[in-house]
């Protein structure tokens, strides 16, 4: 009896196996690979990009070759003046701790001057014209007494600051050279989240480093940039910082600051500015100033020496679910909420009212106050903005003509030499040939009649001091000094001699513009 039961079990097992085998053959499972090679899958995906309706191999070689020749290594040197050191330290104290290492604090970014000693910090820059104009971050070159630029082929040059914009953390410097490789600007407005991007810079003094990633987000406001301790921004005025960063996961580190973020066409679509990191090294995300904003700021700095900033004249904040509930706003949780409108401002004259919600600018959708500020910052005084707003009565389109920082219409002209002398609180005279010969110098500007101003209030300069260099650049005469000062933003380092000092000591004086 037991043998028969055992035989039945064997027969059932054999029949089950035969049935499974027949089913496997019939359905074709023997031709299907059910084992996924995770490494191979990731590798193949990483090398594919969409071109039209097809997936094609993604190759960064051409992009790297095109961009590395246009990205430079910048060394900013700082003189032995406590004024210069203190100003830089105060500026660093205004930087969010999370981002400080990227901005050059301590040794992560470069050896900083301490206790009156000379020092230097390093960063990156992007050549934007064949005749030597370079865009970088303001924090890379601010307060420097001397700026050295190294090209990809190891040639080195002294650079002069053309202009700076602390409110956007951008600066333009220039070297004397022709025929340089440069990058053209791409359109950051059409950049989409998920697109491939390449970061090029000089992290940890490692020149010409290329990394790749994707756009993780746009319009990021990090509350990173702050006005200095006097509440001042560009051109000595109270300009609100503009933050609408492109966020990527391309690896950048200290030294990448001021370098290029490019798209797969090799076009410049951002200037790398900050990383979010508790350690000072890359921890997953980096942030870049979008190219359309960079392009406008650069054009202003080259043409005027300062930013031609358009003003709306309204206080704005992000609209979110909490604010919408508080204000009784229905069916809308994104946009820029108008908290207040200044009298006689562009906003007031255009018909913008408290409680309005800006949801579009010139046909572009606006989701946050950062996006609205970016759009305004890309315009000059007198430019027209067509705003799509939502108010209690429904949607409405209004036209607003931006004003300048003085609340007036029109662009601000360059400061005259007379205006600059009044601001400095001193007169300047040229040296005679006899004076230059006796002092064994080729040029300079003599300080006369100190009446206060920046020189009298911020330095210990005495009348008779001969200024021979401004931020490390030689000074020919009084006009040369004033012309250079008109395009200088941030820290100023004057160096020179006193004719009656037999020791031939070179003196340094620093102050802020």
C-alpha cells in the first residue's frame, strides 16, 4: 500500500515537471533574460541623450574641449593692510554658514591674509570676448590688491576690475590680450529641469576640471547674498540681492566659484556661485547665476562701470498655501504677492496694487518672488514690463515702466571726476617731471587738500602722499586715478610713498567704495 502511494507521488511530480517545461517552451521564456545587470544599466543610461525621437550616445568630449580653453584660473592677492582684511572678514560674516567654505573662508578656498600678512584666494572665471573680458563672482575678486589670471595653456596675466555687482555676486575683469577662446551665452530661460549640464572650473587649485550632471531645479532663492554692514549694495546704493539660482547636481567644489556651467551645445548658461554643504565640499547640489541675468549685468558693467538696475518700487513675497489661506486667496498657491507699493514708483504709476499677485511677466509664467526679481534685474530703467496679475476682480494685464535707483526715469550716467573727488574728499595733482625723476617713479597722483570724504574718514592718508598704485595697478596721473576709481566697486587698496620719507617705505591704505 505504501509503495503505491509513493509511486503516485513520483508520477505527480514528473507530470508537473513536464507541464512546467512545456509551458516554459511555449511562452518563450528561454529567450528572455530575467537577470538585470545594475551596473550595465546605469552605464548605458548615463551615455544616452535624446535627440528628437531617438536616443543617441551622449559624449562630453567636444564640450570639454570647447569650454576648458575659455575657463581661467584666478588668484586674488591681498595686501598687508588691516583695513582690507577687516572689510573682507566683515563681508564673509554676512555669508550663510552653510556656504562659507565655498566663498573662500579658511583654507578651503585659499590662504587668506591674517594679522596683517599677505595672502591669496583662488577661483575661476569665464572668457566672454576674444579681447580679454572675463566674468567671475564678485566674492572671488572683491577687496583684492592684485588679480592674476592663468589661462588653460598656462599663460598668466595681471587683470583689472572693470566693475562689480555684489547684489548678484558677479564681476567683470579684463586682461590685455587678443584672439582668446571665449564662450557664447546660451538662453537660461529655456533651460529645463532634467537637462544635462557641464561644470568647468578649478576646484582645489586643480585647473581645467570638468564634471557633468543635470539641472535639479530653477529659481532657487537661498537667502545667501546679503548687503554689507551698511546695508549697501551695487554702486553704493541699497540694492536688494537677486537670487534665482540654477540648481544642479554637477560636482563643484571650492575653486569652481566663478566658473562655467554650460549646456550640451557648449553654451554658457550659468556662472557657478555656491554649493550647499555642511563640510565645505560637494554634498549633492550646486548653484549658478543664470546666463540671461549674467549677460545683462556684464553688459552694464562694461558699458557703464556699474549696474543699470530697474526698480519696480514694490515689496513682494512668495505666495504659498499658508499665505493664500491667510489672505483668503482661492485656487492659487504660486506667484509673487505684492505686500506694498511705494508712492510715485513705477509700480504705482503702472496701476499695481497691494494684494495683487504677479503670475506672469512678458508672457513668462511667474511662480515665485525670486523669478519676478530675476526678470526685473534683467531690465534697465525705462524698460517696459507687461505684468499678468490676479486680483479679486480676476486676471488683469498692466504695463509698468521701470525707474532708476533715484526713482527717476532714464539711465544713470557715469560719475564725473568732480563727483568722484567730492566723494573721496580730496584733490589730486599730477607730478612734475622733476618730482618723478627725484623719486625714481614713472607716475602717480599727489593727494592734496583732504576735506573728509572716504579718504579722510576711512584712512590715515596725509596730504602730500603720492599714490602710485590702485589695487596693484600702476597710476599714471590724477585723471588715471579718478577714472580707475569710477569703475571700482568694493574694496580699494592704495599704495604709494611720502616724498619726505627717507626710508623709501611703501605705504598701503584701504577703504571701501
